[in-house]
C-alpha cells in the first residue's frame, strides 16, 4: 500500500527493511538541521522523478488506455 506508515513501522522493525517513509522519519528525528532533512527528501524523490521523466510517454499512454471502457 502506498504511504502506509503505521503498518510498515509495526511489521518491519529491522533497520535493513525500512521503507522510504520510515527512513525519512527516523532521519528527521535524529538530525538537528533542516539542511539534512531537505537533502534526504531530495535524495529520496530524485529517482522517482528521473524514472517518470524517462517513462512519461508510456505512463500517459497507459493512463489513457485504461480510462476508455470497452
């Protein structure tokens, strides 16, 4: 499930199995600087933006094909 914080927090207590949202939450509580928070968020979002930039035509085509019934 997308963005399910509580389930991931309870079911994945091991540090190696943390999801991205859990890792960012831990990084935020363990750092005192907002610069570290911004850097962590940019580091987390960049791969998703690059992937979208490469596959945007296929994503748009798939969304349009799925929107037509019949």
